[in-house]
C-alpha cells in the first residue's frame, strides 16, 4: 500500500462535516501557515515539493504561484478549476463529494500564500450536488473562523465563493473558465496576457486544479521535502487516477507516482486486470485528449524499459511512441474494443464542445467527426485515412487554446498505431458497419 | 506601454524587410507599414478593440523571438495579436509552414461557406473571395452537407445571411463598441454558433449600418442595395455632407445617375476610415444630398478594382494619397487590360 495523501480518510463516516474532518487533523495547515509562516514561505514549500498541476498539463504549481504579479498592487485571486470534464476523468468529483474540506483547507492555505483575499471554486455545471456539498463545507468553515475577516486573529481576510458553470468542456481551459466566471461567454482568451498578470476581473490570478490545491495542506503540514520523497524524479507525490474501461475494478485510485503501468492494470490493489479474462489491446492513459497507445507500447517503452506511471515515463518516446499522464483518466480497452468507433466517439465530443471561436477547431473537429462516421457506417475509402490525418495536422498548434490539439492528438495517434484497423473498416465495409464490430485481424497486438 | 519607452523604436524583420516600430505595435501592423507580404486578416479590425486572433489566417512564424531571447516561438502565432519585440524576425510568405497552415485555414473557412458568390451581393469586394483566390484550392475535399440557416431580417435595413458567416466577431465588437446598447451577440457553440440579436430583436440604433461595412463576407448585407447591381458595375465616388451625427465622409456607389448605395470610406486594408450614421447610409441617396469630392481609388486586388475607371481619364485630376499598391504587378496588369 502506498502513501495516501488525498484519500486517506475517505470512508470515515461524516468526513464531510467539519468536526470529523478536524478530528483527523484537518485545518492544521491553515493554523500552521497563517500563524507561523510568511506567504512566500508557503510558496517555497510548494516549490520544494515538486508538485505539478494535476489538471493535465503538469506545470509545476509552485512556479505558477511565483509568476503571479504582486508588484502591480492589484487584488489577487485564486481560482480552483473544478470544471472536470475530460472524458475518462472523474477524480475531482469523487474527492470533492467525499472530502470537501480538504479542498476548502487547501484553498485557504493557497490563497494565503498568494495573498488572495477573494477566491473562487468554479465547479462544472453538471455537478450541482457537489456545489451544495462544498457550500455546506464553506459555511461550516466560515462559522469556525477559517474564512471571513481576520482569520484566526491574523488580520488576513479571505472570501471564498463556489460558482458553477453551465456545462461546457471548454470552460475547463483556464482563460475560458475566467470568462465564464465573469459571467461572459466561455471563450478562451488570447494569450498573452496570461492569468498571472490579468485574470479574473483583470487582476492577477492563479488557476489550479482541485487535486493540486488539495495536496497543499499535506505539503504545508509535513514539508515540501517530505512530499518530494514520494514518487520518481520530477514526478513527485501521489496522483488520483480515474480508471475506467474493460477492467475488473474501475474506480478512483490514489497512486504513488512511479508504480509501473503493468502493476496498475493487473494488480489486485488497483484495476485488478482485464475483465472476462480478455487481453489488453490499448490504453488511453490521461483522459481522451492524450494519444492512445497499443498494449505493447503502454506496458514498455520502445527501449524495452517498463513504463511507469509518471509524467516523464508516459511521455517517453514523444508523440511517436509515447503519450501523456494528462489528467489521469486511464481508459483501458480490451480486445473487443474498436479503436475507430471509440475515436469517432471522442471526436463527436470535441466537435460538440468546440467553442467556435477560431476557424481550424470550429470547422475541423466537425469534419473529422463526419469522416470517422463514414468509417463506422461503411462508406469510407482509403484516401479518407490520410485526409483525416492531414486535417488533424492542420488543426494542431494553429488554434487559440489546446482544445484543437486535444482533438487532433487522438486522431494522429490512432492512425499511427492502428492504421490497419482503419484499413479494415474500408476493406470489410459490411462486417465493419454492423453494431459491435471490431477488428480481429492479424495485426492485432495484445498483451 | 509605459511613458518612458515611448521614444524608443524597435526593429522587426518580416520576410527580410526591416522596419522600426513603436513598442506595442503588432506584427500585422508592422507588416502593413512595410506594405509587402502583408498577412491576410479576416477577423482583425484595427478600429475595433479586442478584435483579431480568431480566424487564424494571419498566422506567421516567429523564427527569432527578439535580440535578447533569440529562441523561435514554438508555434505559429496570430500576427494581429502578437506584439513585436526588439530584433524579432518573422516569416510570412517565406515560410512553407505558414503557407501550409494558411491554406489549411482557408480550407476550413470555406468548408461550411456556401460559395454562392454568383448570387451574393458581397462578391467583388469580399475578403473571403480574395483569400480563396490567393490561398485556396480549386476543389473542396469536403463532401458533407454544409450548415445552413434561414435568412433573418435585422431591422428594416440589414439582412443577416448566417450561412455565409465566418464568425469573425467584428460585427459583435462594432455593436458593442460604437453604440450604447448591446443587443447583438453570439449564440450556440462550435460550428453551430451564429451571430444574432437576442430573440431576433432588431438592431435599432443610429449606427447599426456599420455592421454591414465591417462584415468581411456577405453575411450582413444592406437591404436597400440587395440585388440592385454587382459592385463592379458601380462607380464609387468620394462625397461628404454636414452630418450632425457622424463625420459625413462617405463613398457613394453610382449606377448610371443613381446613387444605389452609400458606405463608409475604406482604406487599403478594407477597413472603415470612420464609421457613419444610418441617416447618411440609408436615407441620403440623392446626389444633391452630397458634396462630391472625386472618384474613389480602390486598392484591393479583387474584381472590383478591375473597374479602374479613374485611370481612363486624365481629367479631373484629384489629389490623392499615394498608394503603397501603385506598383503592384496586378495593378499594372489591370492597366494593360484597360488599354
């Protein structure tokens, strides 16, 4: 059993109440930080911990905090990105609904470090019940004197609000989130300026994922160095992985970064192996936006090393043979899964969620979806495979925000690793267009 | 930019042409100052704050970030929203990567566009048409149904044909910035997005007609001009009047003796010089309403400029701004055609 930082007390009855949470050592970091530490010292601890943004990009959290513009004298804000909408990712929802106070505690401590007096938790529109849970937790914390004016007699004030989106994937992009938070249409902003200079209401803002913020209390309590001891290399600490797909035990698991992918899939502690005694065909390791890898490449890198659950190891080989840890949405496909059908489903999602602001993404995502639909309907021809790859290439890197990239990467990787399946859909039109059809041919690599 | 750096000039090189510009200038503005190899811009409009960055046709490659930090930028950047750095080196038409990306963007823009130029009033002065001629392919690879919308009348003067829209947001910024009430915005998301007035409420203010001028395509058209004439059969004339509401400086478009359209004057980049009011645009359609200043010089290269009637005659001689395009090859070809 690895160290549990975020999920240690989940399962304790009444954990969502302040009393039980405090009995488990809750809010110690607020007391420690506000009473004994300077804001910059808190930031320094987070820097030392090596904590990386858990929302997908993996940018060092401490460094992000240090970019915030403190010189301008403008009010600063911390925004928690709880707009978890990446297909395959459901860790934040789980954490917030089971242990809301850990997020509130992290928000207070992190806001103190940034000198933010007005902070927000932006929750995805579909998660109304989570908004209610968080609001209850905030009310309790306010009554106990952790939120409001003059927290713990220190002179530090903090207002914490929960706001709620209207249910758009694009609002998980930090600048779109800020626009939406301000009550506008959730279109990503053109950067620069970055939120650290001009974010919410034009003020310096830091936007962090739920999981990143929830890790802050532990780091402050035990020290950044202690956190950095967990994990491998630059991937420190623990990570929540949302495991789904054809496995025996789907669910949210807190892992120490650095366990092997093989362990994660097959050990009883985690996914418990592929269901129905079938074989592993492919894995999407970090939410739908990251490249899909076939069984052989997800278990081992091209060099033959065992692939680990870390930012670096999963990205080993670049986009030619690697993928990304992303947000930790670990989707497993068994031998009966159709890569093409699944890709169509992903692209349908991106088409639906594109904000429509910039042309390549607005038009390209729909085009890719329609071509993929041709494949599963049995109308495609060989040229469509290359066309699909080319459209992806034209979108990638040419858009305002990463949604374009997120739509293009799965297509590029699926064609790279599973081209034979696309070809099979062309050559076996009748068989392939039947419901539940999947590739059974020679080139199938299973593990 | 801060006051103390106002005097400083930064040097930027675009496709080998160097120019010194004030800090805060965008790459596109610098390219326009040079006047050669100017990236096309479908959504950027210098008169509208916050415009640009959306259409991605102006993508350029920054092969050197600045003298201090010479690293190239990892991705192509939108030249309309990227400000220059001292010593920046930019590649526009000299970069195959940019050309390819631009061709891609043009293809995307034309995917759902109906290409109904033969019946579109904008044809001849359409920026998308120009862009398609210059960067597009002859044949589309798109084989699916294009998105279509019903035509909507926005008030008595303007018709919205959403099917042709490329979602540049210029009209939205116009309505937001030059009029008091905001009644116009974007509905829906992705490729289902459309510009619209809330609950089809008429845009009803004195400057609403300017959305027609800022529209780069034929999505917003002048109902008083629709189907009256192809623009290349009309003769544009600079005229002015004493208008209490606007500058009164307009272009009249004649067909024979009749003024069939009034628009704001546009500069060589197709941008309005000053916005005009609806009274000037829609109601003053008699020659006697105006003081004529002389023929309009048309700079852009689309079919409208084929009618360089001003070149045919020696008289009257009108003093004019020198054009950066006067020596442009296509300009000379036009001359040949006319002789």
